[in-house]
C-alpha cells in the first residue's frame, strides 16, 4: 500500500495524496480520541454528563464495521482503526457499568441483552459473509446518530461537563480529516454517507462546547480541568469525584432534585 490509494481519476494527483495523508492523520487521531475520556471518567469515578446510548451505539457500530473493513480492499489506516476502536469503546462501556447509575439487576439485564444482540450480529457476519455489505448500513446508521444522544444530554444539562475537552478537540481534528479523505478518495457509498452525517453531528457537539464553556460561564469554574460548566448529574457515580461535583452544585444552587 502506497501513498496514493483509492484515487479519483477525475481529481489531480495532489488531491489523492492529500486525501490519503488526511486518512492516516485520522487513523492516528481515532487511536487516541477516547483515551482522555477514559482518564476523565476514571479520575472522577463518574460518568456524569455522558450518554449511555452514545456509548452503546459507538461500540455496536465498531464491532460490525470491523468485519466489513477487513473484507474490503481499503487503505491501511482504515484497517488499523477498525481493529482498535471496538477495544477502546468497550472500555468506555465497562466504565458505565462500574460508575453509572442503575441497580445491579438493571446492569445485569442490560449486559445480557447486549451480549445476546451482539452475538447474533457477529454470528451473521461470520456465517453469512455475503450479508456483510448490507449489514454495514447498521454501523452507518448508528455512527450517524450516536452523537445526537450526547448532544441531547448536553442540551438538557446546558453543559458539556461530562465530556473531556481534549477528546472533543481531538474529535474535531479527526472529523476534519475524515471529511477530506472521504470526499476526495474513492470510497464505498456507506463511507461517504457516514462521513457526512457523523461529521455534521460532531461539529454540532463542538459548537455546544464553545457555547456552554465560553458563552455564559458560571461563577465557579474550579471544579474540573475541562473548564467552567454547570454540573447536573445524569447518572449517579461513586467516589470522590461525585462529592466534589455535589459541593460545586450546592455552591451554585444548581443541584438536581
């Protein structure tokens, strides 16, 4: 695999080179994008402000995409991301199970349901390879709407406190790289549509961050290194992170009932 892959014959060679370079940048970005979020969740022992449907959609899409990508002649950067992303996204889900709200019975029921569903989908991918192309529409749909779940949570809280600032910044870089590579290289129609919708929702999330962090910051901005934001918990975690958030909420009078 060289520097010029999946080129569009109607575009000049430099466009193809730029598209491939952007693709490799994107590959590196997606390798690290969730690490700041994992660190933030672990440090505060909480998943306050994060959307569980976002995490579930993210992992489910990555799991199916792995089979699709490895059965096609796609650039190396796409293969690397496809193999790595399910691992890091599953780690986020484990944090939800450990820190998130809900009884043990609820978490057990949710886990069993997901395992059964994921097993069925993987079974189709393994035993019916001809269905891989059609099945790829599931990841396309999930990735196209996943960020909307987080956007909704942010809008309800009027805050992006739960999200890592570093992860959001890295995501913006990755989505810009995806847009460049997706629109100048020859890629499957699923990839083209995914690039458009997932990038659009990610940029909406980025605008939320700017609006909530720099629009009308609350008086007390010392709670978290992510910057000023109203902290209204979505789910109850445990540990020192929650007590710090609670004290900050009480100081500002925004404690949720």
